């Protein structure tokens, strides 16, 4: 410990700080920018340069010590190694979130704008700034919150009832400030948790994070924080900050609490004020880290600077905020146990010039420089150099070898014998002396020596880890990234031409005509999910059915080119190659598998094994002549065929399939030249890497949920089976559907008398019932049958139906008061019929109004006949001709990428080209975690459920007692539908208008 120099020195308590005024939480100011000089320890800076120069050794060392994010950490090392030993750093309040505060800069923390070690790993910062004292605010945000609560409780504001103050209890906050160390120790002992995890939880709860810790004092603190948050929002001076928190949640989907915002602002105000006082007194500060600072060591010890900071902070914070000296920590800690597993030690690295270093031959021989003056060997010719180049493409896994060169970018697995044959001619050079003769150069076989090398590139096994940080060091990661991103990394925003935009738009137009509007939305999300979340299985098999030569293959070719041949496979015999009894490693490491024209037998063989491959992220495989093993499985499957052979499962199944349109085939029928020209242009478009990069960006910009919820799966799976089922109904089942279709959805059952003829035993009730005979006659006329079905045929079929214990219809007769029997009465259970035949509830808004003003549903056939267009797009894109639709897609891509004068200037597109994920229009976590099914009286905006127009939603201003005419109902219906069309729903079916409106709304 350095002793404080006492000669002619004034104690901090005796200094004059009368110019300071306490922090006013109702009048917080934006701190002005300032500059600090960072001077690094020369030895530490030299060692960091050494670590950055030896990449492999450094990464291996830090992975062994358990350092998370080793690659990002190494990039930080390289950045520090390029800096000077002394440099000036500019600090200012970040303007990053001004879009959430209407362009106004709000008080907040100060950040280093021009680099520096402010955000660097604390171990590196402590090493580089070893000539400084680290003094920090003790229990910083809790102390600042106590100050805020005290001032807020004294604030008076006007209400209709006069002046009012808020009582904000904060006993738990004060308890944690005074007894934090005791609480942490008790918590660690009771719940067996690490000190680091406790500190993380405490820091996170300031911004609204809540944890089930099981430790009662922490639970009490969280409850009190929720109460304080509600109280602070009521204060008028904090309205601007409250609005900022709400806007940030809406725009970034990140929770920003008022407690977190205010504590950071107060913390920054106190830190900057202490910094200014230090500078006035001639003390140098090297770095500011939010609640603390690194003070350059001078003639005083650390206690002097702590006392000085406490004197200033006592005036500023009314004694709530206190400073303490924190000893530098250079340790690595285990993330799970919290125990120390190593220390970062700065090693002395000598920087000798090449001429002064001890000379050594590149081949590793022991001969002198004079002996080898005329016969030198270059590094790339030596064993070390040949090995370095060889191991870029080859490695060994157990008794097999991975070849990444022969069939690049794909990988091949080779045996020991094939590797020896392939590389038998590969040689390296070595100096040798035979007897007393001169030194000469010898050529030796490389593979023989590499095969015996204990330090060669070798792994325990291979597996796929799209989340690369979780890949163990002894596992060869099959995941190297999609092909499209390799092109993105090598190019920039100036690499795109008008032709590239047109090629991308050509694919979107092709998809728009080929695939049904509603299914296309989900399919594009499914493709986006494969790109954005390769480590999460969607658990749904896609089926694209349709005639030959309608464009399915060209649509899929673009998807496979985005993925790349390394992660794509194709088979027509999945029962043999994938889920067969023998088993193979056909899909090992694959992301997309195309099932091309498999027969129905392929899915039936093996029982439900195909479902395991579709849903599970771990599967058993056994390559030929190998033992079985369990591997990670992220493969998605797309079935491409002409016949409906997929085992489609209704409601919550694992197959989503659709019947593709014959539009393109019919368009060019009889015009062979036009068809060839179109297919050529589309084929060139889906092979254009620039166009594929644009397609990928649009998909990522539209976004997708990280996990498809149950409502989405139930909506898209089984829909094809339901439609096929409707087509296969016999005439009587069609009659049952007609009965249900002719009555309001609120009616659950309906009764008919047998005939119109008056019979003995009729009662008032039976006479008032409609006649089944007349109803059957109307149905026969409506369906235009070749021969009319009579009511006798219907009643006979009803009897057969009932005799087979089928539900939905029953017949009965009742005794009359005079002892007779009424005519037969037929009761139809409409609710059962609708459920049994899955009458499309989306058509509740496709209504007709009868003569009495009742709103009745229409069948699918009737609805399609009476509407002007079958298009379900919000902007009726299907009504556009092909040229207009193509131009619409081009305009969409130009808007999303910010294309101006031939250059993509959009901020999100620039982030995408820089290797970052673009921000989707709809937050992924919200779509996956907060989605719920909508009831009939809700208008769906953010969830995946189908939006339904109910009677109550349309007729919102009418009362049940007031009769409403058919004209009024139809007028209200049109108004409601127009308002609904103005609502934004992200959909690829209306790519242009909906995405543009969503971007404007955000």
C-alpha cells in the first residue's frame, strides 16, 4: 500500500466544494462530451500484440480456460493490438435511441465513441491500465434509486383535489444497500448459486427482469421495484422519460423500465461531476466505466481518491452514493460453479529483430546457416508448411478422414487406404547429410509422417452445431454457413445491378402465381426460419403437389442455391436412404432434403419413423458397416410430387401441403418459344448469386417466429386433407353440408317435418316446421343434378344413416293429446355437421342476407362464383397482369433496400451486408412467445391465428331489440372490411403494400 504524502496537502474534507449543488432528479441534464487519455502498460500492450499475432494458440488457450465468445474476444484483442500505447478517447451520451424520444437527446450514460477499453473485458482493462486505481460506486443503481425515491416522495404536483405527494416505500432497497454482502452470502449458501449469477440477477432486475430465485429478500425487492415503477410513472416531470420507455418497447421490443433509465441518468450525473472535480484538482483519469473510473496513480494512495470521491458524492447525492476501491481481478471463473479456474498473466515478450534472433532452418534440421547457405528450404516446402496447408482441408476423425477439398464446398469421408493413395505423391523437403558427405535436400513422403504425427488436426467425432459457440473443441463442426452468406461476405452494397433486382423480383412473382395465397405466407416464413434459425427444427414437412412442368422445381432451385450444395441433399427413396431399417448417414449435417417424387409406400414403410426425422432434433443413424449412433438433426424436408401420397394429418399434424397452380403452364400453352424464354430467364435468375442475396434479405426482413406455435401448425397442417375430403363427399353428405350452410352459424340444430301434406296427428308445432320435401327440391335445383333427388330418397338414406349408428341426423315421432302420432320429424345437428366436415370457418365473413335480414354463410363454391376475384391478397395483387406484378415486386425490393441511383442505401441492408441480421418487421420472440388464438370478436394483428369477421364485430352499433335491414347490414359490412384492409398484417401474398405500411407504422 502506497502511503499518502502529507506535506502541504489539504485533506478532502477541508477542501472547498461550495460550488456543487445536489443532483435534482427532476432536472437531469445531458452530460457534455469530454476527452480522456488512456496510457497502457507497455508490457501488457506487447503481450496483447503477441496474442493477436498467434491466433490458433490464443484461441486454444482461452477455450481451455472457459472464456465464452472466444472468437469475438480474439477480434477485440486484434483491435487493441493495432492501437497506440497512448491515445485520446472521446466520451459522449449516445444518440442511438433518439428515434424513441422524438429526436431529443435524453440524459443517460456516457460512452466511449472512439474505441478505448471502456467496454473491454475487465481482465484486459485491468492489465492495460495497471498504473491506475479502480474506484466504483458501491451498490450503484440501488443507491441512486434510493435518492430518486426520497426526492420523488417530497415532490408536490397539482391534482383536481389540490396539491398531492406520493409515498414511495423503499425499505427493501435500503436493506439491500446496507446488507448486500450478507444477503449475497446467505443466498449462495441456501440456494447453491454462484456470486456472479447473483450479481447478474441484481443488475438485470433494474430493467424489469424477474427470476424465480427462491430467496425471499430478493423476491421482496422485486415486488418493491414493481411498486416503485408504477409510482414513478405517475409523476408529471417524468412523463417524457415514461413515453421514451414505452416507445422503446414498441420499436425495439426491448424492455426499458423507468427505474433503469433514471438510475443510469443519476449515476452518470454523479460520475461526471466527480470526474470534473478530480480534473480541477489536477488528478488524471484514464477511463470512465459508467459507475466508476480508473484514476491514474500519482503521489497518493487509493484511500485518498476514495475519500475525495465520497466528499463530492455526499454533496451531490445527499449521502446515498458512496465510492470504494476495487482491487484488480485477473481470474477466469467457471460459468456454472463460479470457481476460479485460471488467471490471466502478462508475460514478457521480447521484440528482437530478425537479425538478432537465433537462426533456425525452416525444415527443422540442426545444421548451421553456413552449411545451408546454397540450399535453403522455404517454409511452405518444409513439413510444417506442407502440414499447415494440408490441414486447411483435411482432418482425421477416429479411423476416417474428412476431405473438404476434392468436392468443395461439400465434404467427403475417406478411408485410410484412399487417403494414402490420394496423397502418395505429396512430398516435403528435409536437409540430410549422408555419412561425411555434404548436406543435401531430400524429398520425403508427407502422408506417412503426418499419419504418425501426434499433433495433427484430429477430432473425436463430427456433428452439426449451427450455434458454433456450443461446439466442443474435440468435435468437427459440419456447419460452415449457407452458400449465400459466403457471397455476401465477399461483396458490398455496390455489387448489385438493376438486373439483380429484376431477377429477385422474377422469383417472387413466380412464387406468387404458383402457390396459394394463404399457404405462401407460411411457406416463406418456413424458408426464412431455415435461414435465420438453422439450429431450430420447424417440425413441419412441406409438400408441394401439382402437375408436371408448372414451375415447382425452379421455385425450389432458388431455395437450394441459397442453402448451398453442402447442406442440401435429394432422394426419391427416403425409406431406404433416411429412415430405413438399415439406416445411413445420408442426412448427416444437412439442412434441407428434397423428397423428389417418392411413392406412398416410402412413407408407410417403417411406421412413424418419418415423423421422428421431421420433429426430433436428435436421431439414430447407422452408416453401412458401422455401429449406430445418435446425432443432432436439423434437416428440413420438402416433398415435391405430382400425386397426393403424403400422409396428411389434420389439425396439429406434421405435414403442410398445397396444390400448386397451373398458371405458368397454361399461360404458355401453345407458345413453345415463349415458354422456353421464360424458363431460361427464370433459370438464370435462380442461379444469380446477387439475386439470391436479395431474396434472402427480403425473407429475413419480413421475419419469422423462432418456434412455430400450435395455432400456426394447426392452421396449415391438414388443410389440404380437409379440401380433398370435401371433394370426395357422396351426394347425401353434400346434402348435409347444404343443410348446415343454409342456416346462421348461431343455430346449432334445425327440424323439418317430412312432407307438406296435412296428416292426421299434426300439432301446432309440427305444422309450423318447414317441409323436408320442399327443402330437398330446392337443394336439387341448386346443385343442378342430372336427376333430381326426391325427399323419399333422402329419407331412405337417413334411415340407413341412422341404422349405421352415424350421428348428425335423427328422426322421431311424438304422441298427440288424442293418443295419435305426429308425422316424422327430422332433426339435423348443425354443430356436429360443421365439425365433422370442417366447414371453413374463415367463410363466416362470406355471407349472404336472406329476405328476413338473417346473415347466412355461403359454401366455398358459391362464394368463389359470386366474388369478382378469387385473390385473397390485401391489395388484390392477383388481379395485376404479370408485368405490373413484376414491377410491384421490383418496387418492393428497392424500398426495402433503400435503393437510390443504383446503390442500396438502406441502413438495414447495410447491416445485412456487414454480416448482421436485419431487423424483422415483427419481432421473432413476440411472435413465438406471446401469440395466442383470437376469439371471434377480436381483430387479429400480431398473432398467427386466422382473422375472423363475426357478426358482433361488424354490427357494433346496433342493439338486439332494434331490427336492422339487410341494406344497413351490408353497408356496415363494407365499411368494416375497408377498415380491416387498412390494418397491416405481414404477408408475402401482398408483399409490397403490407410491408411498406408496416415499416411506416413502425
